[in-house]
C-alpha cells in the first residue's frame, strides 16, 4: 500500500467517524432530547469506540493480513453507518427519554460503525511498516492524516453538509465512500463477500429511507414536524424533536392553546392598555404564536423574532402562515448575539421562549443575558420567560433568582398543583423595573381557570430560596432540570 493511498484511506475513515458522531446528536434528539447528557453520551460512546477499534485493529493486523483487516473494517463500518438511522428510529420509541436511554440508544446505533472505522488506522499503519527504521514517520504521518480526516468530518458536517443535504443522504454518501474504499483496499475481494456486503448494504440503504421517523423535515438544529390537532381542525402543533413547542389556531390568531402562551398574554395585557401597540422582541420563533397574537389583538405592533434555525422559520411559512403575519421582522442567528445588536430601550416586551430540548439554552439563562434583556427594555417594559421544570424545581428557582438579580419586581405564574410535590410543567416568570399589577394577573388567571396561580415578588423570592444566580461561568441548566 503506497503512502498516498494509505493516508487517503485513514483520512476518510477518520472523517466518517466524525460524520457519524456529529449526526448522532441530531438523530437521537427526537427520542432522548437534546441535552448535555445526550451530547455527552455521543462523545463518550465515540471515544469508547475509537479506543476499542484502535486496540482491535492493531491486534488483528498482527495475526491477519493488514490489508484484509482494513478492508473488512471499512466494509463493516460502511454497513454500520447505514444502520445508524434505522436503529435509532426503531429503538428510540422503546427506550424513551433520559440520560441512561441516551447512552443505550447512542451505543446501540453507533458503536459498531465507530469501532470498525477506528480499526482502519492501526491496520493501515501495520501494512505500511515493513521495517523498524522509519516506522515513526509512518505512524506519525498516518496519525496526522486520521486527525485531519476527523477535523474535516466534523467541520464539513456541522458547517456545510447539514445545511445542504438531508441526514439520510449524508449517511448514504458516507457509507458509500467507506464501502468503495473497502473494495480498493482489498485489491482482489472475494466475489461472495462482495455480493453479501452489497446485499446487506442495499437492504440497509432502503431502511435508511423507509423506516419512519418523527420528522417532517430535518432542519439545521431540529427534527421538526407540524401535526393537526384531532380535537380542532384549525389548530396546528409544531413539534421540535420530542417536544410540542407551539400551537397555532389558523382560524383564530387570538386563540392561545397552551397555558404558557396564555400567561404571556396575561402579563402583556395587565401591563399595557388594551389594544395599544407594542414593540416586542421574541427570543425564539417556534410557531410564531405570540407575534400572531400581538398582530391580532394589538394592531400595529412590531415583533422582532430572533430564531436560530432558518428551517423552523421556513416550515412555519410553509405550513403555519407565518409570512402573512404583519409587523414581523425575522432575524436568523443566535439570540444572544442578535439581542446584543438591538438598541437600548427599544422594546416594550421581551418574550423568552427558546428551548434546547426542555431547558432554556444555558447562555440564554444567565444573569449576563438577562442584563442585556434589561438594557433593551424600556423603563415600563416587561420580560416574560417560559421555563419547563419539575419537582424539586432546581432550574425554575435558579431562573427566578437570576431574573430577580436584574429586575426589582418579579412574579411567578404556575398552577398550585404544578408546584406541589411531584408536579411539573411550564411556568412563566414575569419581570419589570416597575411594580407589576399582580392583582390583575391573578384575576386574568382565575378567569382562565388557573386560580391561585400567581406568586408576587415576595412569594416568588421565597420560592427561589437560596438558589444560586446563573452566570456565564456557572449555568448547569440540564443538570438542574434533571
């Protein structure tokens, strides 16, 4: 095996490993969530596979022809890449969410492919070393090639491929590259082996496309879908990964289906006179429920929507009528960076409704981010923040403490049974520099059937207790919600 070809093979196998690892986070998110634990599971399983593959590849290359080991590893790796998506879609619903489920699902779907592809480098290295002299250069050169391939795989996937191609196509191309290299490395492959691999590859390629999943579309960040509500034909629900994110009534834009959106509306209506236009900034677009509601109930309102995922916006325009909402300015990018660019005192309302799985993205939960929200709001403005948590409410308590660190007046909106032992769900924090009309909030909540669901500043601070203020240096949001 000549030096150039050896480096190409090692580079390609390293790239394939990182393609699988990068896509695995996206593939498992609809079933176990997109959390720090699920991301850690992907990294941990990949490292375990790389370690196992390096050990197995070296040992087998000492007792079998190294080229045969490399060719076999590439073939198994290519077939494993094809199996990743079908396995996730079959096993995911059975395993459900949670940290342990994340590890099991990632391992079951990716460990074989990663381990096999990691065997390629030691096998190719053994094939290139025919004497001790100069072996260091061979080992170093091939190790460098593998690392370059890994870098290419992660950057190419994260920055280019995911935005250009569906996940299924990326997996098919990666698997085809591995299987093609397996033929080249084998030199004179056995016909029966080739036929068997081709048959299995064909079956798995069909499974990649045919096994149903939960997505209407794979966006850059989410497995996204829109489903009709069986109870109301006008209502559409936006599902991101495994979470019902937004509900939109196409027949009545003033109708708010989810309780958290109704609490948002209560906070806005108790702060500003009925029908008065407002300038709103929405951290997270989702189904554009609140911009739609503002346009319908407060004509002339302006909504600046900060949404990280252009695919979610496009899905909303295609299926949720987002393009027809007046007064909406959509800005694509990370909300923290986009918020930083907004002028001081330019908003009456900031709506916080961005989620990574069930938790607020950590950098949108810190005191530093809340300070920027405070800067953008006018003196009489109001910040409303949606938080998902459950007993013992570690994340919600920390968020109340964090918001209260920047705003003198806070209120917490959640039904009593939610805050009882064993409870959970969506809660809304309301904050302002001016006193909140807690009585009006409570009255509106009671009319909706959520009596005794509003805690004033003193009660909210008692709820927060000694919870630490989240900061850019310390914001373990996933662990607090877990």
